[in-house]
C-alpha cells in the first residue's frame, strides 16, 4: 500500500506525456494527417504527392438549365491502384495508407488483390512503393515496404491478418511530429532510396 | 489533260495510304487510344501508367437495403493535377492529353492554371512531364515537354491559342502505330530522359 500513491502518480505522468506527444494531431483521422503531410511537402517544395480521387462509376447526369451538371446516379468503384502517388526528386513514389483499431495485427482484407498486383507492377518498374500502417490505439505509424507486404500476402494467403511483430521486423516506425504530421519522406530517403539519385 | 488520269491515280493512292495508316485507330477517340497504349505498356511490363479517376464532389449517398451505396447527388470538380501519371523504370511520368479539331493551333483554355502550376511543381521535383497534343483533322500527335508549355503560358498569357508551328519547333511528332497506338514512351526515352537511368 505504501507504493500506491507513487504508482498513481507515475501513471498520471505517463498520460500527460502521451497527451503532449499527440496533441498536434489529436482528433485528426490518419487520412487527414497524411493529406496535411502532403500539403506540407507540396508547399515547401519537398515533394509532389497527391491522393487520387475516389473512383466513381457515373451512370446518369442531369444538366439543369443555367446551372452546372449534376450527377444523379453513380456508384463507388473499387480502387485498382493505391491511393497516393507522386514524385520526389524524380523518383516515383506510390503508397497506400491503412488504419486499424486492432492492437497486434492489421487485417489483410485491407489490401485488395488488385492493389497487391499494382504494387508488384510498380516494384517491377523500380518505383518506390510502400504502405503506411497506423495503429490508432497507440497512435503509432509504420512504413512497411511493399515488397514485404507482397511477400506476406503470397506466403500467408490463408492468414487473415498481418502481425505487428512482422511489421516491426520489416518496417520502420515513423515518429509523429507537428509539421509535417507523418514525416514518411524521411524514412523513404533513409531506408528505401539508399543514397540513390537521378 | 494527258496527265489527268495519272493525277487521279496518284491522289487515290494517297488516300489508300492514309486510310491504311490510320486504320487501326479509326473511330477511336484520342483518350481511348492513350488508354489502350497504357494497357499495352502495362500488360507488356514496360510501364505502369494510369488515368486518374474523374474528381467528383460527393454530396449525398443513399444506402438502399440489401444493395450497394448509391450516389444520388454529386458534381464534377475541376482537376487540380494532370490526367495521367505513373512510373517507367523508376522515373515519375506525368502528362495531360488534349485533342483539337483546329488545324493550326490548340486553344490555351485547354490548360487550367491549376494544371500549369502542377506541371511546374512536377518539373521542380525532376519529374518527366509533358502534354500529348492530338490534331484530329490530320490524326497527328505531338509530345510537347511541359517546360515549353509552361514557358508559352507565361510569355504569351494574352494569346488564346498555341500555334502548331510552336509545337513543331519544341515538340516531337509521335507516329501512330497499331500496337501500341500512341507510342509516347519511345519519345520520352529518346528525348526526355537523355540516357538517364536510376
């Protein structure tokens, strides 16, 4: 019982630290953090990376007089590529971002066969390709090279999810910061380009 | 008058040649030819280049029971980037494709300020960036480097259209073929990469 107040205090301290760490990004979804990061890269002239528009199959469009065309029937299509692509110093950059509330793994249903195929095609063309995986319960983000995702996909097709341990073994943790929020380009430069220049 | 039948015959011959030349692509819109070209490059493992989805602002979605989500109100948004992007041997490739029925120039209203700004950003990041310009009345296609488009845009803001002579001076003609239809990658390799490799 002597230690009880001490323990409480320690826990409280931990909470405060944790709050401080994530303060800048609190309440933002992972997608918004990435978009803000890409905006930061763009406005600072560091990279040109955009999210692709949501693919939509347009069935019917009305053209009301004196106003702009209105789509009145359309459906979401499954993306055949990844969500983000662009250029950094001449290099083609291509990635997908996924968020999970799970603590020890990410469900593999997050990655469609089409997207896996696209990543393979990009790798064959020597593109820089990876996934950003966000564990929202810890607010931790990892960059996993597409090669390691593709290997897991083919070796462990039966497995429903990819363990965090696998991600930690082959991927790289990305420390969140205020500006930019998810500085994935540092990781790309350090680990994926290996000193390559164009 | 002695030469008349000869002249007729010559003209006829020319028509036949011209028909043969464009036979493979007859009736295809320029966009379809480019998409077919990109499909060819993809399936032959030569490059991974996709058209971006049309940007749509989704306002209202219905979720009918036991069927998929239906978008019932949406509007077209103006594209803030170019239509095509992808990777060739590690290089970032980015382009816009435009078609005109005019014979001696292409209207500059085809290029929105946002797209010009995007091309400038891509060039700053050392991306390979250009426009494919198609003159449908001749069935002739030119690749004009983005640098030359951007220069024209800033130097001749007042001008409503870019003359074919300017395009011929700074661009490269792309000979149509059957497979792939618009082999722009050959022009990129020959004139835009200048022997660069990653």
